[in-house]
C-alpha cells in the first residue's frame, strides 16, 4: 500500500466501516502521523473552469486543502494496481472521490499539465467523470473528482450476483452499453493540439473496465480514470485482493492503445450480457457453444429477453466477440461499433 510507505498505520476513531478490510488496504484518514508530519498545509489545485455551473461546489472546492481531504476520508471505494479510490465527505456534506496513485511516472509540472488537460477534455463529454482538483507532493499524489453514490457497474453486477438476483433489465443494460461506447467514441476522436505541453495520447483511455464505469441513479453512465494510465504505472499489490478482483484483474488488457480500449470494451459487454465468469478460455467456450446459444439450448444471458430484443442481444454478443479477438488489427474501431449498435 502506498500509505504504508509513510508511517505505521494508526487506527482512527472515525473508522466505522468494513470497506477497508475488504479491500485489503487502509484509508488515508488512518495515517494521522502522516498528516501531522506535514508542517504546512497545501491548497488543492483547481481544475474547475468558468463554465462550471455548480457555484456552491466550486467555492467549497476552491478552499479545499490537503489536510482537509486527508482527514475527510470515510472509506475505501476500490483498489487497483494504479491506486486506491476513496470517498471523502467535506464541509456542508459535499462528497467527492479521491484517486491516490501508487507510483506516479511524471514530475510535478508534467503531472499538473496532464491532469489539467484531462479535466478540460472531460468537461466536453457528458459521459466522462469530471475532475475538480489535484495535489502533487513528495509523499502523496491524488486527483479529486465527482462521486457517484450508485457506485460502479462492477459493484452493481457483482452485488446482485452474490444475492442471486438480476440487478439490471435488458433496456438498462442496453443504455449502459450505448453510453460507454459513446464515451470511448469521444475519446478516440480526441486530438492533442500542436502547442500542447501535456505530452499525452489524448485519444486513448488506457484503463477501461467495469469498475471504472460509474452509474447515476437513472443508470446513465460516466466513464472514470480517463488518461490516468499516463499519470501512474501499475504496481503489484502485496495484499491479497478481494475474490472478484482476483478473478478479473488480469482479464483486461493494459497496453496503451485504442485496440486495447476496444478489447476491454468487449470484456465489459460480455460481463453485461452473460455474467462475471470471465476466466481463461471463456471466449473459446462461447464460440464452441455459439450455435446452442443462438438456438436457446444454452442460456447465456442472465436477464430475460425474447424476440427481437433477443436477436439484438445476440448481435451485441457478436460485437463483444469481435472486440476480444486475439488479433488486435481485426478488432472493429469504435465508430463502426457505434453504427452497429
């Protein structure tokens, strides 16, 4: 854990949940020695532009400091090899998510330029999570962004499967599929201006997976972690991850290219269509039983669907299989996928 490099963890009285133990990590508010160790408090650097509409949140965000954020964590939301995501509750009840990176790969100036560039681009797409602020110090680097109480697609699907029921009907799943594709389509058309100093590949997401698909209460989608793979590198986690993470963590491709974005989108499609049992050989198994799936002899879909909608679900299954083919050059571009959907 990144925090363990700072000091020996000390249990805080504010620790009232069990999310931390489930994730195998510690919340930043537990490391009080670390917070006290900073002689000077530091303000967060704002990414909010004049076009932002929520002026009250803007004012709160502009006054936020490092110590306030570190002490406002109420629990770990998720953990990956890039870093840890936590929920923070600030004054007046404003809630944000914080992504703390394990191992940043750029210096302070480049980190700031890249985050600000990502924040600017994210404001132009309704299907990307907005970034509000960031912090870069010797000991800790994080990005602050919008919080979604519905959580991620991965959490929703996994939670429902554990309880033995279906979380989403076909229309809701179809809406989610469309909006994820629209987010990827926006990113893949993005270009870097000639005078831009961020030195980033802006037309690649780099970390598409179901845990980075955030949901609103109306099941609309916001894709998070856009470009974060160009801020930090993946680090092997010594703590044993939760079973769901251990099962799926190596299924997604991590290379920084559009074809890997497409592959990962295909994995999400398979997860949405037929469940989370995406282990080794899953694609080969589907292909071998495709005729039986089409005829209904094998029930692949985990939701009720019939008639024309079943044909549509089978068509999306074909798209998922095309996206996850081993030959990267054979995977369809996102604009072709959007037309096909």
